[in-house]
């Protein structure tokens, strides 16, 4: 998974989704609701930035040697990062689904 795909997935926000629901129902949110939506969107953005930073740090530490030999990642490092990001994303989505449905861990 390359950085553009990760960025695109992180870009989808609650605010856009909520706006679609409100437009479909032709309901204009009140001032208090708008403020709550904004606070929720802010919290989500903070969460997504933290998630991205943790993902980057974890996969970098795991896949890239401490001694830099080349100016670019080699094929092994690229493969490792792809697998690491994919697994991290799968686990994050699984945990989110489990928390959303209230299911106990497997």
C-alpha cells in the first residue's frame, strides 16, 4: 500500500459523511450541533494523525536498518513496509469493527 492510498483512506472524514446524511434528510443542524460536529471532526483528525504517526514509526523501526547505506529504500525494505502497513491497517480496522459492534476479542 503506497503513501497516496494511505493518505486517501485517512482523508475520508466523519464530517463529510455526516454532511451527506443531513443533506439527504434535508435537516439543517443547529449551532450547538454544528459545534459538536466540529469537535468530533477535530477529535477524529487528531486520532487519525496519531494513528498515521504510530504506523509510520512502527513500520520504519521494523523495516529500515539503523545504518543508512543508500539514499532510497531497497526492495526488501519496500516489501516489508508494504506488509507492515497492510497488517497495521487490517488490525486497526478489525479493532474498530469489534469496538463498534461490542464483540469481545477472539
